[in-house]
C-alpha cells in the first residue's frame, strides 16, 4: 500500500464514497488509487468550480461527506467560492489539494505559489 491508497482508505473510513476531482500531474497517484481501492467512486470535472460545487451539492442533498481533489494552490483558488458556500452551509466536504514534488520546486514551475 502506498500513501495515495492510504489516503483513500482513510477517506472511506470517514464515510466518503465519492470524490469529485480536477487533478493535474502531481495528483495522478491519488487518481490511480481511486481506481484501485474499492468503496469510493471518482468523478472527473473540467473545472475546479464544477468539482467543488458538486461536492457541496452532494453533501447538502445526502448529508454525506464528499471529497474534492484539486490541482495545486491555483486549483484550490478556482474552487474557493464554492468551498466558502459549503463551509457556511456546513456541508461535509473533504478537500485534498496537490503540491509540486520537492525536486521540482527549484525549477519555479508556472503554477508554483508565491511563498
């Protein structure tokens, strides 16, 4: 078992059965784990706002937690308005946001955050 599979199994243990994802390259191990670990279903979305809105709606309608997988800090920023609404509504949403590999940070990749 690797870290991505452990993350998914932990989410399942907390009652998560769906993950709305807009992943990038750094999140691919988690996407792969969604396919390998039974008990959770992954849904890919074209835009972070779609995924965060879907997770909020799912949580509100079913009163069950939904997971959101986003690509890096900018992906989180694209979905934050919906996550704000989900927080205000007390929707059960678990956010997972990727990060660049440590060996890639020195290359100053385009989506690297400012700190």
